[in-house]
């Protein structure tokens, strides 16, 4: 992990949990594992504060712990570095759930994100106590919760293994993939009794089962949306709908996070799936043509590998995200250096290796301008130079050297990813600076809004309300509007940069052997 990512993680943890948790996480980030005493010694915080910070990080699934190899009665803690950036995507998770399950699902997801992990009964009690959806019944919440588990958006955490007193120093957990999405037994009668105060939470039947959001399932949706949106922009809505059915069909027999190729499917299977679930005649009528369009497209989403069953097809994740990632890289180069620099980049990538003289001819750019743009790209590490030395005549003359431009694709993506981390960190810091710099003005505006709202509820006259509003002077209004617009722009920038980060992470997962945060739940 790079220093830029470390700074970003530190900033996110401080924003969400405070200084103590940030210091503990920074300590764990700089090492593979650490014991409690090592963390206390490094952070200089009291042992009680460090224990509480570790408990928060474990509850939010940001820290794992295991018995030490040297001393099985001593726990060693490790930070799940790849999952820290998920804190930034909470709003996207809630929005996705809201589009699929409505306000009830969004309420469940929000409470679960705020709690980190929680038992089903305790979670539903929090949702029912929330004032936003009081009209909804407990049964509606329960059914939505169970539906989200069935669709793998919520996952059960490993259960604690009861052991002897000697084993209680470091708790152990039982991991069974078959139980991750097993529906819990939620008794609505006990839930109603707890609401009325006639029973305690300990009487619930599911106190041993703790649930959390399944980030991998959300990331799968985000990844699929990227592919479907790319096809829709290029080939149309029907082609995107066709590809959506292909993905859903493939996921029935393939691990969604398989790195390169997904399992084979036939044309007959695709047609039967669409006829069973979709009644849009135009798509069914021209299905073979839409599939041919996707197969022949240069992005390489789908490839034909056989003729059995009307044709066998395979989703090519490697080619897909290589194309999408380098389309993103070219867009960045175009924004920074212009379209001619992007053309030079494409030529080098197509030719693999090329000399300076040949580059200007292939790109059809004047020699001086081509040389300047190429060296700008070289300076920013978008392209690299490979030196090939050839010995002189007879072995005694000076060596002749050839300087060839090339693109190291993995290094280019990693460099751009680090730049995105740095950009995101700077955006968050700037947003926090704006909020702190104008904290008094923002708080004054919030107090005034609450006072005006209360006056309207009491039925005060419009003239009196206008007098109260006028206590906020025009210069203050102007400054506040500028600050709000600046913070809103920075928030949009955060989401946009995170989209780029996610796309580049998908490239790393599907096109390299690098370790990524995209993995099966553990």
C-alpha cells in the first residue's frame, strides 16, 4: 500500500471515528500485525482508550485478530487496509438499497452501517424506533431484512466458538460459508414485547447471530453497472439489457469475482432466460444481432468460443476492464495534455515499442510537438523508455543504443491510482478546512433555520419571522452561499474520484495478480 493511500485512510478514519481510532489504525497500517501492548506503547494513549478503539474497528470489520504464533494466549491485530475506503461509499450503498427495497431497506442499511454489525432483533428495534418510517409495521421490516439476506446484500458474521477457560484469552470464530446467508429466526411477538418494555433483548432467539452489510455484493453491482453503462452508451439500451441477462445467467454457475473468464453459456440459454423474465419483443426478435454487436465490439465484453446450442459465449472480464481502464487513462491524458498527447499514448500502446522518429510519423504530429508531448508523458510516468544497446563493429567500437518508448500498463494504472488517492485526500482535507474555517457561520445558519422552523410550527406571523431572518446579514449570506457551493463541489469531486478508483481497482483485480480488496467474504 502506498503512502498516499495511508494518508487517505487516516483522514477517513479521523472523520468517521475520531483521533484515538485514527492513531490506532495508523499504528496498525504501518505493520503487518501488532499486539495490544505494542499499540499502547506506539500510540501513547491509555490502555482503556486503545481497547475501546480496537473494539470499534473490530465491530466495523476493519480489524482482524488471531492468536500469536509465539504465544497462543496473546492476540495479534491486523488492519484490513482495503476495506477502509468503503467508509467513503456508505452513501452509494444506501442509495443502491433504496432503489431496490425502498425507504424500509434504506433505513435497515443505514442503521447497519452506523452500527457496523448488529443482531437482527436489535437492528429491527432501532429501525422501528426511527421516526422516518413509523407507519411501516415490524413485519414489513422483517420481510425486507430477510429479502436482503436472500439477495446476499446482508451477510452473517462468523459465530463465536464456545471453548474452555484456557481458550478464552483469544476468542475463536467458526467460519462456514453455508451459513453466511441462512435466514435467522426473528420472533415478532418477542420484538413487540421488547418494544413495550415487557421483555429484554436477551430473550431474542438470534442473540448469537451478528449481521453486517456484504460489501462484495455491492461492489459486484457497481462493477456490473459500469459494464452495462458502457454498452448502453455505445450500442444502445437493448444491448445493455441483453448483457444484463447474460451476467445474471452466468452468475448462477460462476463465482462473480473470478478474475478472468466466467463460465460458458449458450445462445439457447440466453434466449430462454429473456423469454421467461422479459417480454420486450424487439429484444427477443433481434437477440442474435444484439449478441453479435456485443461480441464484435472492440471493448471485448463477450467472446464466442463455440457453436454448440446456437453458439457458446463467455464473458471476458480481463479484456473488458483493460479496455475501460485505459479509456479512463486516455481521458485523463486528454484533460491534462490535450488530444494529441492521447493520440501519442494510443500509438505507443498499439505498437508496444516505438522510436521517437517513428512515433511522430505514426501519430502524424510535427516532430517538435511530438517530442515535447512524449517527454511530458514520460515525465509524468504515463510512458517509459526502454534502452537497447548494440555493441559496435568488431566488438571494439562504442556501443550503439536504441531508445524505445513503451507503456508499462500495470505501472501506469498503479501510478494513476496513487494520484487518485492523493487527489481524494486533498479534497477531503480541503472540505474539512472550509467547514472548520466557517464553523461559526454554519452553526449560526443552522440555529436560525431551526428557530424559523419552530416559529412556523407555532404559527408566528410572517413579519416577525422576516425580522428574525434579517438578523443574518447579506454579507454573511453571501459568504455562506459561497462556502456551501464550494463544499458541494468538493463532495461531487469525492464521488467522481472514487468512481475512477473503483474502475482502476477492477482492472487490478481482473487483469493482474496483484492483491486487491475484492475477495470473497472472510
